[in-house]
C-alpha cells in the first residue's frame, strides 16, 4: 500500500495495518439500539416526488401503456423501466405516476435516486425508519424494508430514478408478493438486464406535434406571455425536434428575453448555421440532434447576458466535467475552483450566486438540500457544454476540478460513506471526460484517492478492479519505475491481500520493495510502507517468526524518520503488537497495544478507524492470552462504535461481530454463537464472494459452533465444504487448512453411524 495520511490501519499511510491485517480472529458486528418506536402516520411519502413542469403534458398514450403493462402482471410486481434518451421526459412521466398515486391515497410513495447502490440502500433504510421497522443498521434496515414491501397488503409505489447500472441493483429491486405494490424505474439504458425479472420496458419518445404545441402554449400562458404565441409555434416545435428538454429551454429563453415564436425561430436558425463548425452533426454520437445543442447554448447566452461577473460559462464547463448526478456544493468553496472562476480568485458567495443563475436558466440544478449531490446537470446539457470547451481550456478546468475533489475529500472517508461514494463517482466522471489531462503531470492524486476510498470502504471486488486498471495506466503512461507507479502497485498489492489472494499480494509487494530500495533508498516513506505491507502479507500466509524482526526494525526506522507518535509509526507499532501476539509474546503485545491505543486516541481521535483497529487488536491479544472476560468486556462498545462509524457491512465491523460470536461460544452458549456466525458467513459471502478466505474460515467456525450445539451431522457437512474450499484457495499446507482438516477428521471419528 502507499504512504498517505492516516495511522494505525490499512487506511493510513502504511497500509496493511494492525486492524486485522495480521489477525486471524474473526470479525464482529453490532446494531445500535433505536431510540424507540414511534407511531407511523399514514400515508407516507418519501423522496420527495419531483414537482411537475408548469406546462407538463399528461402523455395519455404512454400512461395507458404503463397501466396496461402493470395490469398484465397480476399479483406479481411489474417494474416498468421508462427507457429513453436524455430530455424526453422519463422522470416527469414517473413523477406524474407518483403524484397520481399520492392523490389516489397510496399508503406509501417513495422516490429514490438510483445511480448507485449505496444511494438506494441509504434511502431504503430511511424508509424503514418512516414505516417503523428500523433497527439502526442501515443495510439491515434496507433489507428489512424490502421484506416489508414484499409482504405488506398496503398499497405502495417505489420509483427508482435514473438507473445507470442495472448490476448494482441486482439485489435491491423491490417485489410485491401480495400484488399491492409496484415499482417504476427510469433509465437511459436499453439493456437486456433491465427487462429481466418480469420487468417491462416502455420506450419514451419525443412529444407528438400536438403535445409540443400544447406545451409551448401552456408554458407561455403560465407566465402571462400569451402575446409571444404566433403562427410559427408549430414550425418552432418542429425545428426543435419536438424534444421536451429543447422545448423547455426554448420557452424559458423566449420568456426571459420576451421573444415571439417567430423571433426565436429566426434567432435559432441563425445560430444553427453559425455553430455548424463548433458543434457539427458528426459529434452527436447519441443521436440527440443539433437542435437541442443549439437551444442549450442560446439559454447559456441568456445567462451570460444576466451575469455581471463573467463566471457563468466557466462554472458551467466545470459542472459538465463532473458526475451529472451531482457533486457537493462544498467544491465551490475551494481555492482551485474559485481561482478557476477568476485568476485573482472570488468568494464562495459569488460562486453560489453564479450557480443559482445557471439554475434559474435551467442549465443546472443547485439545491443544497440534496447534499452531497447538491449541484447537478442533465447529462444532455453536460454533453453539449463539454463539446464546446476549447481544447486549450480543458486541462486547466480538469485540473481545477480534480484539485477541488482532493481538497474536500475527508480523511478517513469511511466515516462519511455517502460523501465518499459521491466523490468516487465524480472522479470516475472526470477521468472519463478528461483522462489525458489527469495524466499530463504524472497522474493526479485524485485517482489514488478514489482507489484508497474503495479499499477503505471494504468494497473488495470493485477496489481490486480499480487498482488493476490504475496500475495498467501507470505502467503504460509513466513507466515501470516512476514513483507513482510504485505507489499504485502497492495499492494493488493491498487490494489483492484484502481479496484473500495473499500469494499475489506478496509477489507484487516484493517487487515494489526491491524497486523502492533501489530507486529512493532504504528509509524513504515509500520503502517503509512497502516493508510494512510485505511483512503483513507474510503474516497472513501463516505463522512466521521472522515477521517479528521485520516489524521491530520497521518501528525503529519509522521512529527515526517520523517520530514516536507519527501515524506511520503508530501503524508499524500496531502491526508489531500483532506480530508479538501471533508468536505468543502476549505480555509484550498487550503492553504495546495499549500504548498504541492511547497515542492513537490522542493523535487521531477516539473515533478514527485506526483507533478502532487498535482496540480490536487488543481484544485479539486478550483472546490469545485466555482472558475471555477482559476481551468480552471490550466487545459491546467496539461493536457499537464500528456500527455507528463504519456501518454494518464494513470489514472491521464484520470482524467485531465474529468476536461476539466467539465470546458466546467461549461462554458455553454454542447455539447463540452458531446463529451469529450463520448471519456473519452470509454477509461476508455477499460482500466478499464465496471463495474469500474469511468466508471459508467462517464456515469452519460455524461448523465448530454447530457441533458444540449438538447439530453434528450439519456440522460435518459444512466442515467438509469448508475444508474443500480452504484446500482449493489456500492450499493443503496452509495452517488454516490443516487445522480444519484435523478438526474434520476428529468429528468424523466421533460421529455415530456410517458416514
């Protein structure tokens, strides 16, 4: 792993921290007790449902198709996926259905943004609280809400707006087994995965000529601007391709500038000719049509005319490079963006006014109530704006946006998962739009931030895929011996370790260490980090006494380079305590671990993930010393803190949940331990995959608990499966495999009957 900010844990500058990198004790989980039940007031509306446009067209034919598709489903939920290109009115049609459901007295109407799984989970958890079934664990509450939807007889509608990746919602599609509820989803995708599971896609096209005419007429009338209507309204609608978004911008422009249909049409046609070279039809790969691009630029010109600062164009270009689903408003208080707006800088207040100006002209949405996605832009608008960015300006804009993301990226970001997910999505969008610009000076730090964030969040598979791609980009663009390449390779090694692929992790880290020693010397922070990570990988591969010596030397070197209480040194001391414990030097391990906890609390804070990590390692020490009561006394509060700060699905929380199960087992409550372990194995398998070593060893632990609880045949069957998996993944000579095989042999001897 690479050296970065942090301390006693994998999230810190020396990855592979003691929070369990060398520990083989299982993890544990805790649910914070809810404040207490409150009466549910029906009906419940969660969202809220977006307001309908002032001149919204009912689109009766489409609504009839929606209702028909829903009716064909009988008592089984039918998810209509309103699929179509940007600007055709998918969300507005879904909003109309939701508004009607509210008016018809549905018990629950929920509007959920669905661009990322974490968004959906969070909103489901909030819904669980609203219907009185929450227990304080966001992911568990989200599952509980899905179960409630499936079995309730109350009428409900859930809208999943803007599904961008059907894979992330595979396990989060609601169903109704009673036939009382239904789901509506909007997406730009025409993907076969969207129509599986009984879902029916309804394609949304542009307005009919009659709907387009009615829209313009109603929009102008609603503003008291009927005098702008004339005989050219139908011609104007046709020139705009009857596209709802284009008509909306055109009508707004006409109202703001008090232009008749004839005057606007003449202006539109003039600009269409003058923009042919800047926005040629060949650049329209999505088939939106040049008309909408021209209309968007006309709206921008109106905003520019009202802009007294001259910031509007630059601000819109910056927004267009980020995730259309939104970015934090806090970006616009950072020096990189403020300096990009004006060379001498400007104020956050003025930047906000510029955003609100663009909001008023319907070019973006700026709504601070929607944090961390307060500033949003329609993907079509963003595309049109990006295509107009001069090539000479792109690098400065992209660099400012990347610097701003780094500027507001919290450390540790595990404590703010929604913000972390938003920042990762914006990094991905920026890299997609301005890839070369982020690599012009050796790879922008925001790229490493995104990978570290994925790893810190415990998203094992996505993190591994990200680091693999980033490593390939580094090697191709910077070369094998560039320092950034070494940093990223170390991150890749850590991600292999997190995935349980220890041999691959150690192989990469050995090469990273050799390169670091040759290129930057034995005591460079990169070299020290590589030594830490390599020793951690060795520790995971089995008991190795030489690991203690490696960490002792590492602690000495870190103290000399950084000081006794520096986060890097804390990480090394924490890992040394783990190494002492692994070889049975418990007294030294406990003393060292207590010192690490005290220094970590003072330097990083009691709620820092690295401090939680150190507390977990102290519990590990007590277990190995046979001090069950001392260990058990620390578990409840650590579970509570991990649940509250990291979430129920974080790897460290899972480890503490495992400790709780172990505590029940040591206390002779085998049945309770088996119940906890069964849930834990299921959660780990879902999050890490069926072949992760922690899943396999967890099955072995569950088998032992089942045996002790008297469920012996079930235990033997499960342990046979665990041994086969351990043998396949870790190898027959691994200490975990050998231990499980010996236990299985004993169980088979003691099991009565012919087995």
